[in-house]
């Protein structure tokens, strides 16, 4: 019996979207883009500006940006690859919005991230601490070139 897999991802610049596409193709998964109800502009993503939207969101642990689309019924999936860019060493707040949209108890998640320089360890620890009822597989920092080869064995870890 093959597993039904979802690749859910948030991509601000397109990097994570390319990696998510590679992961989905490699494991035969459905894809769901976690899109903000209000799209991010370049100014919103300026991490050097303490008043930019992303800076304000990341400085507020309780912030949960609204999503543009309803989340698919996660109960139909055996595993979910969860992709996002690393923001301030953790997942963007909209990823938390996604995770809190449904009961994820016992659901298997495999995080993957893209980053210009930060690793995924901080995000992986944060996700495990914030959502302990989910089953978290080891995460990986990927790019479009290595995402597929990693994904093929990620559920076995």
C-alpha cells in the first residue's frame, strides 16, 4: 500500500516553491501552497527594517497571518512534507497558521526549508516544541537541486 502524501509549503521568493515542486514530484505527492491572504511585498520582506511586516510578525510569537485558501483535509494524508524559508532562525508565522488550522495529533510531518545562510535546526526544535502531538521526522535544508534525492528517503528516517 502506498502512502498518500501532501507537500504543503510557504514560499516568499519562489525558492521554496521550486524545492516543493521537486519534493512532490519525487514522492508522488499532492501540493498545497500556504499563501497569505495579503501577499508579501518586497518592502514587507525587508528583514533589515524593524517596521517591515515580516519583522513585526516574527517579533510577535502569537501572530498568525491569515491564509488565502482553506487547508485541505489533512486527515486524508499519511504524511506531510512541510516547506518554508527560514525567517529569524525559525518557520514564518504563517506556517503556524497552517499547523493550527486542523488537528495534527499523530500526523507525520517532514520539515524542509530554504535559506540563504541559516540552518533548519532552530525551526525543527521550535516546531517540535510548539506542536508536540505531531510526529516530526528529521528536517533538511534543501534547494531545488537536492530536494528530490533527499525526499525519496526522508520518510524512512
